[in-house]
């Protein structure tokens, strides 16, 4: 690096010392772009809060006029496809805000955080928006230089591996280290400006300029989005005015029941805390619904937080227990929720996969739920001067479809600013307006759906109990006979008379039909008590029985059906499977050679064989 710099400077004349420098700061969120801008200009010009728009600042530094543009950042491990359209537009526009173009793009990376393949791909994708030529004008700027201590930046680069080394090669081995905690050391800024001079010299005195055609397309698209955003805002305002004109003072609700729904990390818990005005919800992910109460703006508020799904995972791949909790959530604030708040982050892209996942999970509650749903955008602080309508219009048809599905009802929340109670008051007003739109009615889930879900939950609990008892017997077994059979009225075996396998598992089950669990005999048995099995046997006998009639077995009564329970995801495709009493656990055990043994049967040998057989069947089933 040093030799390269000396060679370049030897070719430069004094006239190539630029009196004006134009710089664009680029990088992921929290990389230190704002702090770097403040260090370059020598004063607090950039707000350290995240921004959704480009910021431009000027200053006199080392006898030069310096213009610094800070582009908004992306999440460090989010690909360019996952970033909001508004962010990508701002990145493209950033290089046009210092005409005729920047002398250098400073690519900000923290030196105290690992730089792996995910970060490299995200960085590469976002910078490639500006075309391949931008790399010729790019310098890697390492922040948090104080964390290096006695380690040189070259040692750090070598220790990080091929991804960081690839980046340095891509940038022509141009890099600099900055300690933003030590502003008094102006030599680090002077050296940075000299490296920018060298970069310009390497590019034959030229600055970076984006293709005019690309820039023109972006500007035209942005103008169209702003026009549509203004029209949407007017429609929203008129819609609210019409609804409120129909409302009387008597329709102001003294009690509000709210359900928070959305994918993981969308901000449901933070939203619940903002609504109630205190820390009521734990920010850690929960597998169960959480209910909290409070007095807000002279109203008694009940807030239910439903567990979230993975944002791009379809409902078919979600655990059965999660789906059950989503369905049960709206029954935890009887007689029903006034509104379902569908939480979406405003700082991440909303694409087709997210829409399908969201639609599938909400459809578990029935089509009527959409009439009671409000889209609640979180991370509103990242918008700054950008309106939510601009964000909606820039994101495209999937987000617009969602807003249309919810009757154009939406709200933005900044959970970082709890002191602003006007945003919560306005949200509660929008919930009242939603109730008015529904003729004063709350949302109440179809009882049939609720009964089916309750039946599934009890069934899973029974299966879990059965398997736990099996395992506890395995752990407590003594040496003895390694061959035994299970009593006919005890656990029984799972035999399919059609030849189809029945598979037992432990935690979750997935049902391909809403009616499978509640049909037939399952309804009659879903309240049976499962008691720990008791052992009986004779020291002179090589056979023994387990339990009483507490545990029943499953029988498939049709040639084309089977009951399937798997350890993490299980499917029940039969509408006719029910409880029966079968004589024995797997035939390989039932027909094994019997021998006399003294003492208790060897449980520790028997049950692992049973569970192993079920696990093998489960794996075979998953492959199909």
C-alpha cells in the first residue's frame, strides 16, 4: 500500500492537489458513516440517527472546500433484493447530489466486526447499483480504528480471510483507517484527503459520474411515486373524515381490545410497550400468546401479542403450535378483538414471499379478519422526511395489494420515541374508525375453526405425554428379559390395516386438513386422561403389560388413509382415522423370540427399539 501510494504521488504535480473535494459515504447501517462525516468536516454536521434519505453537508478542511454526501445504509447481511426500493433509489441519487460527481466513494466498514461472505454479498450488491465503474473510485474506510491497538490494519486484513481481501482487490487496494473517537488528530483526515487525491490521479483526473440514462429513469420514477403518494394521502384523509362524520361521541369506546400480529423481529413487543406506555412485553421471541392490560388515553386497553412466523416462510412450513397460537390469540380478549394490527418494518423490503407468508398466516383466522386489520409500520424513525405514502408507492404491488386488502388502513409508529403520545392517540382513533366501518362490531373467529384448533392442541399434548412416558420408562428400565409385549388395552400398537404407516412424534404436527383432528373418534377421546403407565408382570414370565386402558392406539379404517405424527412436523391426511385398540407394538417386537428371564423386563432395550422404528418411519415419510 505504501509503495503504491509513493508511486502515485511521484506522478502527481502540485496542480493536482484539489482545492475542492466531493465525497460520498456508503455502507451498512451502524458502520459509522455519520461519525466519519463529522470527523472529516471537524464538527457535528450529521445526525447519528438512521436516515432513509441522503444528507449533504459542506465545510472547509485543510484549505479545501469539502462536500460530503451520506447515503442511507442497508442491513449488513441483507442482500440488495431484501432492501427497500426507496433505499436503492437514494443510493443511486447520492452520487448526483454533488455535481458533476464525487471524487471518491468511501465504503465504510467497522474494523471491530467480522467481515464474512454475507456482508460481502450485501455490500457488493448495493454498490453494483451504481455500475461496475464505481469500484475504480472507491476507497475502503475502516472505522473503530481505536480497537486495533497495536495490530496493524494489514495484519487485520490478512487475518479476516478471503472476503475482505476480495473487497480490497476490487477497490484497487485502496484503504484507510479512521478513529472517530480521536477528532483532535487531524493528521488522519489530511492523509485521507491525500488518498482521495491519489484516487483521482489513478482515474486520470476524472470524478465518478453515473450513467445519465439510469439517473433520468430514477428521477422520473421518483416523481411518479411522489405523485401517487400524494393521491394516496388524500384518499386516506378523505376516508377518515367520512368515517368520523358518521361517528357520534357515544361511539367513542371506553375499552379497546387489540391483537398484534406479524413476522418475527417486526416489532410486535415494542409496539405493545408503546401502546401501553410501559415495558409490559418481553422483547424476546415467545412461542405463546402474551396478554397485557393498561389504561391509555382514558380507555381500558387489552393487548394480545401473537407469536410471529419467519418472514419468508409460508404457512405450510410453520409449526402447528404456532398456527394454533395465532388462531387462539383472538379468543384471549373475549368477546373478540376490535382490531388486528399487522406489524411490518418500514426499513426492510416487502416482496412476494413476505406477502404470501403473511397472507397465509392471517387467512388462518378466516377471510373476515381483513375487515378488522390495520397495517402498522414500525421503525418509523428511519423515514425522517419521507412520507409513509412515498414508501408504500415505491415498494410496489405486493405492499399495495396488502393495503388494498386492509381497506387502505395503515399507521406508522416510531417505537424509539415513546414521549410522543400523539402517535398512540391517533392509532387508537384509527381503531375506533375501523370498528365504525364494521358497524360497531368486533372481530370474532368462527367457532368451528376455534374448536378444530382446540382439538388439535389437545391431541398434540396427548402425543407429547405418551412419548415422554415412553422415554421415562426407557431411562428407568432394569436389566431382565429383552423381549416383551404390550397389553391389549394399554398403549397398544399403531397398525394400519391398509399397509400405510402410522408415525408417532413429539412436539408439533401439521395438518393438511382442518377437519382431520376433530372427525370421528378423536372428538370422543380428546379429553381422555393420560396417566403414567404401571408395570405388571411375573418373575417367572417372559411377557408383561404396560398401563391400563388410559392409552389407546390409533387404527386406520380406510385403505387409502393413515395417521401420521412426526417429531417436528407431522401431517394428518386422513379424515377417517380414529382411536382403536390394537394388540401390540411393532410386529418385529411382537413376534420376537420370547425367553424366560428372572426379574423385571429389560425396558431399556425394548423402548429404544420402538422409538428407533418410529424415527426411521418418520425420516422415510419426510423424504416422500
